């Protein structure tokens, strides 16, 4: 894969930032969304009450890997289909029809990208605030010198 942005290459960025944008972390965000949606849908009666928490448990089990999703994606040629298939492998026959129920691929991709941005800003914002404070102090020192 060709890196489009410096963060894509893994060459630049802190360990924390590179982790947020890693392939496995993106998958984990998407699985978190799938699980949260299933729980929410079961709580309001869109899907059976018994399956929401079970889908969440499977989605957040840590047993769904980027490697497995890539294997499935090679067959389906669709990343979201592969993620749903991989999650389905960890669910029972009764739970499977309710995974990704009412979702589009864009719902999952856009929301997980937003989660990446949210988490990266939690790292960046305190650093920017600290830098702002240092720059302000240095600016005051420069004014006093002149």
C-alpha cells in the first residue's frame, strides 16, 4: 500500500499516534461500533433483546484480527464485508443475522474515522496548549528585553 500521508507510513509520529491509526486499531474501533449498535438496537427492540450483548462480547473479545479480515477481504474484495464475516465467525447462528443490521459501510468507516480523530486530538490538544503557553512566555520575555 502506498502511503498518502506521513502518518500512513509509520515513519513519522509518536508511538501513541501511530497506534491510533494502525490497521488493527481501526478494526477495533469498527468492532466497538458494531457491538454498541447491536446493544442499542436490542435495547429499543429493533433486534432481539438476547443478541445485542452477545454481539458486543464477540466484537470486543480481541479475537478478531486484521490478518483474518485481510484473508476474508481477498475473497470478498470488500473491507466491511470481511469485518462482518470475521465477527460472524465469533457469533452463533442466531446472532449472525443481526450483525451490521441497518448499517452501511460508510456508517462504519466514517464513525471509526471520527473516533480516530477524537483520540488523536486528545493527544495533540494538551501538547498544543503547552506549546502555546511556552510561546506566550517567550514572547513576553522578548518584549521585556527590547
